[in-house]
C-alpha cells in the first residue's frame, strides 16, 4: 500500500465511525503540531474548521482533514500525523449522523426570528 492509500483507508474508517474531525481545540492542537513538525515549510497546513467555521458540514470537515493529511504526506510526516490522530480519545472527535453528513449547522433566518417574524433578541 502506498502512503496515500493508507491515508485514504484511514479516512474511510474514520468516516465509517461517523467521525469527521478532531473536536475544536484538539483540531487546533493537531494543526499546531503539523506546523511544528515541518517548521521550514513554505506553505502552512490548511487551517482547521474551528471557531466561526465550526458549523461546516461533517463532509466539509473530513475533506479539510484529508487536505491536512495530504499536506502531511507531501512533507513526509503522514505516518506520524495519523498516529497523532489515532492517539486522540474517541470522545474528542466530532461525530455526526450519517443521514446529515452533508448538512451545515449555521443558523438560518428562521433560527433568529420568533413566530411573528420579530427579531428574537
């Protein structure tokens, strides 16, 4: 198996477990680890979907995690990156209902207005 096929298999197992990415701060820690692991990289690893981007869909989150693993592979640290992620406790992962995998969770106009159409504030 090539390095990247190992990554693809790992991503498929992660998705099969309904996991999309490490949870908020842990994903930030992973990103920090990637940057420290390759301090002289010309291009930094893709940023995690945290803070304002945390409402992204599970599908988008796992795609971003895939981009981070591709970056790790390009810089020769894929095995270490997967080991880092494997060491994360199961309860420290974003999990999603497979039927809502592609749904984002950003508030909509309906979420911020009451039944009469007035602002909820």
